[in-house]
C-alpha cells in the first residue's frame, strides 16, 4: 500500500468536496444523478475508513489499559 490511511481519507475528502461542487453546478439531470452516485460511494468509503479508525482506537485504548 503506497498511501497511509490518513492520505486515503484526505484524498476521499477532496473528492467528496469536488463532487459536491459538481453536483451543485450540474444542470443535466442524468449527469447529476451519476455525480450523486459517485458522491454516495465516496461518502460510504469515508464512513468505512472512519469506522475502522474508531474501532482501532477503541481496541488499542482498551488494550493499553489492561
């Protein structure tokens, strides 16, 4: 893996911001639907990464207190 998780999250956040702007600017309904689909996929990936990081924090936090 060439990128850290933090770098993946940062790239996804940038992509989310770009897609959000494109959705707002798009007047073609079909293209807007495509952009919204991509946006939902990016948001889903971000939730996955954030949930994984939270799980890791909880695991290592509880492991450190043993």
